[in-house]
């Protein structure tokens, strides 16, 4: 076997070190800072009772432009056409503020109309949306979004959404990105069994018999990595009644060995 000259071996080693350093340098370190985007409230006073429209939107910004733009897009009240999207974070913040003003004007008008009609059930309008940074693991950063809305009636609706971003490729990782090929069926089976085990009282009425519908429900992009493994989160009314709250199913890393790509088996 031909020997590699010592000077060439040293050069190759240095090149490898420099390449690794370049990748590390290209990966930003997330330092979150709270950014209040919108905090507005407008109330109708009747005797001693207030009927209010209130909107609160904030996030922990990262200082990474493309990532902050992706996070702000999740906070938009309306979904504009792709070609009309703001070109930077400042423009996005102003766009959300304008959307919030329009929402407040419309909601307050609805409150006045409801009070003039003397609708007894009506209390007000509430819209709150916030994003918080969870953790960074090398080039992966995870975030949690909590959304709540109320527009009269017995109760509002809420949900927790999770997002995982690859800081090197500048993209959000969805379920197909982290799964091994053809692992969907095994993952569906594992989640279905875990749901039936933990929520047996709901399974008969909330779990569809149709396999395609089960896959559409269970195989969600709403997942988050944690110390135990991979947790999937489902909003109220998806797999249980409102009184149950959000249903969360956690598969431990030992259960994920045949499901996830090796680079996402953090438990190892």
C-alpha cells in the first residue's frame, strides 16, 4: 500500500479542521430577546361592565434575519399572497401591526353590534399569539408557539405549536425530514397504540376507523424533541374533548431507533 507523505497527511488534517470550523462558524448562536409586536385593547363601557377587544402578539426574536422572518410569518393574522410578503423583519412587524389594527376595529364594531342587540352570551374578543425559544442543539433550534382566540360563547380556543429549524439549511424541518424512509406506518402504529393505552376512554369516539384518516391525524408536523424523546402535540377536539386539553404523545428514544434518521436520535 502506498504511504501518504507526512506533509500531505498534515495538510489533509488541517483542511478537515478548517472545514469543521467553517461549518461551526456558519451556525449562529441563538440569543433570544423578547419583542412585543402588538399590545392593544379597546373596550365598550356599559354601566359597570366592560366589553373588550384585546390583541397581544409577541415573540422571542433571534437576531437571525431569515429565522425571525419565518417566525413572524407564523404570527400573521391574515395570510397574504406569497408575492406580497414583506421583504424584511421591520416590514413584517409593521404589516402585523396593520393587520392588528384592522382586527381591532372590526372586533370592536362587532362588540357594539352585539351589545345593541343585547346578546346575553357575548363578552368580547381576544387574540393572543406568542413564540418562545426552547433550545438549540448544534445547528437545530426549536420554538414553541401558543395561540389563543375568543369571539364569544362558552370558551375560547387554544393550541400549542412547535417548530424545529435547521440553522445551516435555513429551513423548518417537517416530519418527513426526520423520518427514515418507509417509517410512516411504524410511526402511525406506535402513536395509535400509545394513544389507546393512555386515552382508552376517548379512543372509541375520537379515533377514526379509517387508516388514512388516522395517518392524517397522528402524523403531524407538530412535534418537539425533549429529554424523553419525541413528543407529538394535538389541539383540543382533535383526539379528545375540550375538557381534556391538548393530547400529547411521547415516544422515547429507544422506540425511535427504527423510525428516525440516525442524526436525530439524540438519546444516544
